[in-house]
C-alpha cells in the first residue's frame, strides 16, 4: 500500500538536494508542505491537512539524520586533497582505429614523462586526461584519429577516502553533491577503492576545495 510518506518522498526526490537542504535547515518545512499539498492531495484522491504533511516531512527528516550518522563519521576520516592543474580532457569513440592506437600506444610514452595522465574506458567511448606538457606527445601518437571533444584549462582534485568508505551509503553522493551545490560543474569523475578524483575547470578549484574542507570541519 502506498502511504502519504511514499508520495511525499516521490515528490521531494524530483528536486535535487531538497532533503539535504531540509536537514541543514535551509528550507521552511511549513512553506514546503503548503506548496506540495495540491499535488499530494491529487495523488491520494482527497484533501490533506497541511499539518499532517508537515509532521510526515519532520519524521522523514529524523530518519535522514539517523541514516547520516555513519556517513558523518566517515566524512571526518577523509584524508588529504591533491590538486593538479593544467589538464586536457579528450573524448574518443571506441572505434577499431582508436582501439588499435590505444593498444599499441597504451600511454607507455607518457609513463616515464612527468605529468598527469589517466585513461577511462567505457562501453562506447574512452576518455583520456593528460597534463598540458604531454599534449604534443599524445596528439602525435593519435595521427589522423579524431577525438569527439577536447577541453583544456581543467584541474583535478583527488580525495583520499577512508578505509570503510565502501561500507557507508551516500559518501560519493555527499561529496559530489556539496560541490554541485556551489554551482560547480563536474566534468569527469574517476575513482578507485580509496580515491575519488573529480575533474573541474581550473577557475572552480578554490570554491570546490573550500566546500570539501567545510565537510571535514563540521
């Protein structure tokens, strides 16, 4: 049976970060209840009391706070942040020509060269991110193979994750969400078991670092 709480949860999930903003006291619950009442009443097929909606949202807020306790503990254990600037992001279709080139080249020419480089292969496309000082080496190896896009003036922020990060729900969501909330567009996300790297524009590095540092200080 679908409850009022289920309907409210469905409505609130349409708005990015609304539950986080309620939890952080950034949203007036009474005003929110009045705003969603018409849609909610239509879903359940009868006129609902606004006070009942308010109480349901507050109970949901308590549930969210209880779920957040293990997450907050792990956020305190986040390690250092490493920043690298002057990056270029290339995107390629996984064509036969690119597969042959990447298999032969395999970034070996970059391995013994100082600079940042990483390759992320998906089902249909591959992203290669390199430092600007490696641009000539890489593009020479490409030859006539075209790239779908190239973005320059980028930076990476690598976050050292706590050992128990894989056992905590919502860690990635919180880290990425706090940056997005600042209006910062995340261009790429690269992860290993204990590292999370985000690629953003160089101009947004200071704001992103400030947001991440605030998490650790709470």
